[in-house]
């Protein structure tokens, strides 16, 4: 009888964990991406930012990955979509962020400070400069500085 209680307890713990496992997908590099919350000020997703000045959240749905950058106040600055080698910018947030994509380069000011906000095996998201002159740059592995 003692074993049945333990078995029931273990089964309950395993069943409780199943929905959490279903919510998180991996980008194939060990980074778990959320399935919902894109566009929210404080989504229920891990902050993947390498820079403490920004919050970067990863999402994945139907084979497409999305990377959302929020400022520390929770305002959406930019959302980048990615499928295979294609990258694009979603019209989200209040920011009029300038974004450089592998297929459509935007050149930052020559002396712009560089801050790497995200990196995985396929690409990095880098911010050059500050304020209205800032440029967010998606840099694929063979184009990274």
C-alpha cells in the first residue's frame, strides 16, 4: 500500500510537468523558445539577452522563430522573424527602429558603439549606436565582424 502512494505521487509529478515541456521548444542550439506571448511587454519567456540594457525573448511556432527585443521598461523595440536563412522585421512596437538584415543592409555610423544582444550558432543580433541613429543588425555567421 505504501508503494501505491509513492507511485501515484510520481505519476502526478510527471503528468504535471508534461504541459510545461509542451510549451517550450528548442531552436536546435539548446535555447528554449516560447510558443506564445510575442509582442507582450513582459512575456512568460526566458530573457536571452547578452546585454543587461535589453530584454530579448525567443518564440517559435510552425517552424518560424521570432526574436523580440524590449527595453527595460517593457516597450517592444524590434521583432525579427527567421526561417532557415531568411530574416525579416515585423511591424511591432512604437519604435521606428532601423534594422539591417542579411538581404537588406543598413550601414550604421562609422564610429557607432557595438553591443551584441543575442548570439546563437546561426546569427547574432547587434545594436550599433544609440537613440535615433541606432541600427539593429542581424549578422549571420559568415558576415559577423
